[in-house]
C-alpha cells in the first residue's frame, strides 16, 4: 500500500492486497515526497520506498524515456529509408499527451501524487477527478483536439480506402497487389483517372 495523501491512510493497488486486474494499479508517489526525485537509495529501506510510492516514479520516468526513444527510432528509420517523417510526427501526439499527464500536470500541481495511477480503474478515477476539478470537457482546445483526432482518423481511413481502390494491378490474381510495387520505382502505381 502507498500513503498517497501523506496522511497515513495507505491505498493498496497490488493484486496481493485483494485487487483484481481491473482495480489493480501502480499508485502515484506520496504527497509527502512532493516533486522530489525519489530513487531507491534515498529511502531508509525498501519498505519505506514502497510505502511512499517510489515504483511510480521509476516506472513513469522509464516509460517516458522509452516512448521518446521509440519516437526517435521512428524518425531514424524513416530517414534511413528515405521516407518523409510523418510517422514520427504522428507519434509525437501520444508522446505529448503522455508527458502532459505523467510529467507536466504533476509538476503544475506541485506533487507526483497528482499523477495518473497506472491501471484501469485508476485511469478512470483520474479522469473523473480531473473533470470535476478542471471541467476539461468544456474547454474549447480539448474539443478541437478531440475533433482533430477523430477527424484525422476518419481522413486516414478515407485516404487508405481511396489509395487501395485505385491501385493498378500489375500482378496476377493469385499474387498480392503489394508485389506489383517496388520501393522507389519510377513508374506510376495509381490510376489517376
């Protein structure tokens, strides 16, 4: 259990304390820790580190490093393959959202205890509390962002269906259409008319 509010009322998130897959979570660091970096060696014991929610910071910081490194990997792969970096640009949106929820919001609130718990019920609880405190659903930028995400997925689906329906078949019926296209080929692949 983690003393998330710093008032000696611990919240249990592990499966060993009776939680199931839905209610289990990695509970954020204690309010007593605040914004301090809390590695294992700063605690007097492992039990104290676990009680103050040390694993949350460890997991979130490594997750953030991992998604940023993966975003860099996407840029590197697209660069080496001679592609334009739009996959990298598209993946930057979920990276920005994760950094906002796990890093920027807790810094703005003054404590990592306000970060989103890592679990299903914890995520929903965080969203309900966030809506109650900040009324995010009525914010015009949130509305525009949601419309942009759903509109982008709609246009991506329409673009994909248009491209696949206008491919010129250069293969036999028993082969895939994909075999008719070679990366970097000079001839046109789509039926423009």
